[in-house]
C-alpha cells in the first residue's frame, strides 16, 4: 500500500517553494508471519515430520546410491553362495539336474555338476580292456544312451557322458548302429565313438570250412575291409596251434588231446573287432561263439554216443569239406563211420589235400600265404603222396581209422551229422555227380561204386 504525503500531483497544487511537491513512496513494512506453534517433543523419539525434513532429496544421485547398495548386496549373496553356502547350493543344483538333464546346458549348473562328479568326468569306469558290443536304437536320446552305458558298467556316472556330449554339441547327433567298445574308454572317448559315429571296429568275415592257415592268411593279407587291423598273423597262428594252459583253463569243455590245436573249434562267421585286437581276444570270441552254436546238449549227445567232442569235430570237418548239402551230411558221415568201424582206410581226399597244403605253406613263409591257393587237388595220385611222421595220420589212403584231428571248421549241421551218422544203409562209397549241384551218388559195394564211376565219366 502507498501513502502519499501532502497533496499529490493529481491535486494540481504547487508547494510553498513554487516547486511541485515531491511525491514519496513509503513501503509498508512486511507483515511478519505468525509463528507456528511449537510441536510438542517426546523424549527419545523423532517425529515423522522431522524424518521427512531430513530425507535426502530425490534425483540421479539418490538412484545411484540405491543401485550401489543393491549391487553390493547381490555380490555378498553370490559370495556366500560360492563359498560358505556352496555345498548347499551344489546339492540343490545337482538334484535339479538329476531330475531335469536339460539343465546341464546352463553353464552355472554344468560347472557345479562337474565339481560333483570329480574324476568320473575323465576317468574310465574300469581298467578292464575287454570288449563289449553296444547298440544304439533308432530314435534313442543321449539321456537314454548315457543311462544304458552306466548300467553296462561303461560309465561311472551317466551325467559325465551328457556333459561331454553337450560341450561338443553332439547331444542331438545320434546314429543308430552297433559299436564295439572297450570297457576302459573314458567318457570323452565314448562320446566320440557313439555320437560322432566313428566306430573304429572292422569286420572279419570268416566263413565255415576254413582251416587255421586260411584265417592267418586273411589276417596277413589285410584287404580293404580290415586294412586298419594291427594283429600279427604269425602270433595268431602260434596261439591257435599251441594254445596256452591259461586259455584252455577257461574252456574246460574243449578237452583237447595232448598236442592238439584249436583247429575245428573256432566258429566261423562275421567278427567285429577293434584295430588293436589281440590274437587271444579274437580266439576267445571264436571259442565263445562255437560254444554258443554247439551248446552243451550236443557235447553231451556226443558223449552219450560214446565219442569225444574231438572225435566228433574230426569227422564233422571231413563232412564239411565233402558236401555243401545239409540233406547229404548224415549219409557222408555214415560212409566214413562205417569204414572206421570196419577198420578200413577212409580214402578221404580232403585229408590228403590238407597235408599237401600244410607242407607247401611251411616252405613259403606266412608273408606269402595270401598268394596261396588252398584245397586244390594235387596232380599226383593222392594214394602215392607221402607225409612226414608228424602228419602221417592224415594220409588216409594209407593209414586206417579216423585221422588225428579236424582239418577245418565245421558247421553245426556237419557236427549233428557226425554225432548221429547215417550208418544203417551200409554205404561205404560215394562219388560226386558232375553238374549235380554238389550232390553225390552212394554205394554199398566196391562193384556198385565202379559202375557209378563209369556212369559219371570218371573211368572207362
């Protein structure tokens, strides 16, 4: 509010000095605000009002201070989880991974599980270098494979296999197939073999009717299908010709005569083997298959017939070399059994050919055996061929009775024929029918045999 002293310009009057009067503006002093009544204070307390007045002002600085507080708190929590509470944390995380293997893809989970597994991540489940075949079925998952590997004793812990598979991004790369595994493979080696489908095994195709030297020649030759095989053919041959007592002790059913080889006891068929397969590992597989094919019933049947297994296999190997037809095997076995019973010479071509081949092979040396042609009929008359004493029993045109041992690996059909040969028809001779698909003509007497020889063009 303005207070004017004396008349103002609006009055139109002059002052006594003749000058217009000076107008003065005098500001009123500001009206003092009424003092707030003092709030009562309680002893030992601070009011909400005072707390509000002391609260820091909001803004960027305030948010930064809050962020720092939270970060420090989180770091402390992680520190506790990683040190004092790590065992508890690991137990919880590992339990979660057990029920949900997919969690192993999380780095934090994977690290704790690896810590839990320890040596099981890198060490083999066994020191045994023995082999086992393992089959992956179509559509099978890595989790399923890992579980079966652990059940088979090939893994200490299935999670080790899964972690390696995840690390190598192979958990989804599953190819069905059968693989040959050693029991002392590490989890990493198992993953490499099964999930990368890099089965190192090779297949040996060993047909029935082969003699030991033919198997050795095949190993020595190393054709493309077994090119990576490292086995020493000479070591294989030495083992099967002179099986050690430690090997024979594991197969008491063999009951070999003194000095006998494993000829006739090594089953034919395909064998999947590793490149570093040892001769003993292969021989054991062949003996196991023979036992599985023949069975204890046939061994007992041979005994019931008054024959040893060795005698049965000796006759069966001759039947195997004489005829490819199952329907003829019992008749062929019957011819030779009748001649044995009559103490006649067998006049068996295959036994003499076996001896001729053996002598020729010894002169060649094993490195040249792959070039040798087996089972060819010599140009000389078979009855005129002489053998050294050590194999004289195989000259069946001269020596009567059953020869010393098998000359090849027989099939089960030939073994059955040797156990129960057809002797009742009294056949003593047979001759191959030209272009007859392997069939033979049988005779009871020598005169009948001569007639068939003329009939089929063997003699005039």
